[in-house]
C-alpha cells in the first residue's frame, strides 16, 4: 500500500497493483530510489498552514522547540567537557594515552546500544517517554562520574551517559525533522544550541581541571541534566510525538502500510546507512578536534593550563557556523526551477556542492594548525575549523528528510543520529591509541 498526499493533512491509499510504479520494496535498489522520489513529492505537496494555528498553539510550539534544544544543549555540554578534563584524568589515574582513551570506547558502547534500543523503544513507548529515559540515564551517569570512583567504575558512567545521549539525540532530531514550520532553519538552530553547550562546558571544565576536586565539574553536569529531565517531563508529559504535534495544531504524519516492521524497513535502506557513516565520521572529527586539541596545544605548542579555552573557541565556531552560514547553504541551493519536485532535487545538488567546499576549507585550516608553529594562529584556525564544520550536520539531517518516506523519518534520523554519535567515541579512541605510540603530534595528520 502506498500513501499519496493530495491536500493538507489528507492522504489516500492505493493498492500496489493500481500504482506499481510507487511500490515500496526495500530490498530492491530500483524501488528504493522510487521511494526517495515519492517521499520528496509527498513532502513538497504537504504544506503546513501557519495561519490555522491559534496563539496558544504557536506559543506551545516555541516552548516545545526550546525544550528539545535544551536536550541538545546537554549533549553539547557533555561533548565539550572531556577535552579540558582529559589531561587531569590522565594524571589522576596515572594512565597512558591508550588507556585513558577507554573513556571513548565505553562511550561508544553506550552510543551504539542507545541507537539500536531507540528503534525498539520508540515504537514501544513513544517520543515523550524515550527522551526522558535518555535524560534520566545522564543524571545517573554524572552522579557516578562526580564521585571520582576507581577508573573501571568511572568509565562505566560513560556507557550509561552514551546510552542516554543516543536516545535524546535521536528523539530531538526526529522531532524537529517532523515539524512543518521551517524545519531546515530549526534544524540549524537545534545544532547551534548543541554548539552552545559545547562552547560553555570547557569554560567551566577548564577551571575545575585546575582544582583538587576536579570531578566536581560533573556535579554541574548533573544539575544541567536534572533540569533538562524536569523540563522534558513538564513540557511533553510523556506523550507520543503525534500527540505533541497535535498540541501545536499539526496533523499526524503519514503512516506506512508495509507489513514489515519499521526496524526492518529502516535497516534495508542503503541511503540511511550511508548517511549514518557520514555523520559518524563528521561527529568523530568534531569531538576529536574539540577533545584532543587541548592536549595537543599543551604538549606540542607549549600552551599553559588555560589552553582549555581553545576547545571553547572550536565549539563556539561550530555554534556560529550553524547559524551564520545558513544563508550560504541556501545560496548554493537556489536556482530558477520549474515544479516543486525539481526544486527539491536541485536543492540537494546545491547542498552537496557546498559540503565539498566546507570540507576543502577545513582541511586547509587543519594544515595551518599542523604546520604553522603559532599558539595564537592554531587557536584561531581551530575556531575557524569549527565554523566550517558547523553546517554539515544540519545539512545531512535536512537531506534525510527530503529523500525518505515520512513514516520512516523519525526512526531513520534516530538511527543516523544515534549511530553517528558513536563517532564521538570511536575516532577520539583511535587518536589516543595512535598517540600512545607516536605522541599527540599525530592528531593533525589523523
């Protein structure tokens, strides 16, 4: 069965024998491409009437969006914490680069577990409950880490933390992607807030890294996670995504009619896995630069205890890039075209082009950090790398929304975001493993 949008909020079902061109068979590559094209057509034809919203609904929509932004702020806060504390953790527990990198390995276990679990939990419990479970996991994790327990127990907190982050990352991205009111801009803002969290946490962590009670930084993280949990419960009240969207006047999205489970449908789509590996690499690069750059500046460039602020510069650049470069993304995607379907197709081409430009610029700036022996120059270049990398994640998420069927968007983005978050553990671990043999000077070539 295939659902075709014919007007706002209304769908009509067609039997596969009537419309074989649109038949949804995930196992067939040709039909997968047809699904992507059909998804673009459906999204283009579906228009959300802002004027139909009441004033309370518009207010509630803003509150809901601000609340999921809070969840992403916590994710950014977490990712920005490790870098400034890493040299202190290494010293306190007397660890080499390879062993201290187990932090990232255990976090990776948590991320991957959360990504798989989200596909099941989302269908079983729904958006409101799953995102609260994720935030509650982070509360537990920070309580463990704040106690500065022996290293095996300390890294256990990273497993729980990674699991909770994967759930929240998946649900937040899926929720914003399902919004009909300017979702592309909101996706950029959502991840700019992530950058804001990653910008602010090193400012705090750098101070704690110089104190005897260094682990008390995690009490600050515990407070942020607790506030986030309370807000998620108060705003979404453990409701499903469709129920939350109905509160802002948005009709429920299309429902698939395939007899296969959503889990099976998602894992059979090649595009989902390509995007997931792209995000894994991207997030891995971001967290590797933001996390190990402090150690690199201290050991290779002779920076002092305040080198942790360079990490803030990188994450601050990431935040700025996700907002200020929105116009560049749109400029690259704007062409005189005919027909809504072609508009979406050309938009994808434009954003793909700008991704290559960003990547080349980022590589050039990495060469500056590597080859120019300047502490100030390296700090400025690191910040600019953050600016350039910033827009890539929102572009990938917006691309996902365009090419996939509406009924698979939340689950697919959940898998892409959750699996991709494993990159924030995998690549930093590889960096530490290599650095244990060659020194942290290997960071920039890697």
